[in-house]
C-alpha cells in the first residue's frame, strides 16, 4: 500500500486522571502549532497530525513518531486502541 492512511481518534482529558490530564494538556500547549512538518527520520515513518476540536483556529501540530512519547504517550495509546481509519483531511 502506498500513500497516506488517516487514522483518527479523540481524547477528552476530562475523562483522564487529573495528574495525567494536566501533564498532557501542558505538553499539548507546547506543540509547534501551525509549523511546517519536519523531515521524517526514515522512509515509511509515522507522522501524527494533531488538532484541537475546541480550538480549530490553532491549526495543526505535526509530529514525527519519535515525538509522540513522554507526556504525549496517552495520545499514541488512544490512537492505537480506538483509532478509526478514515479519509485524510489533507489534500493529496
């Protein structure tokens, strides 16, 4: 399979333990919102595009697979457990 496959999931921090939610919200606030995507570290690397449903004007934060770790790990886990394949929102 070639090309992009979009896998989407939502995570509501109000449904997470308070300490985890606070760390995640702080980490998300510090993301490079609206910045151009970096160069993938290797061919076929995963790329994550995050947006905030309640803050659409913020734009999208693009992360490489190695950046979705630490306090952002709950996002990767949510996507792995509850992700649904859907159409890409980006032009091809």
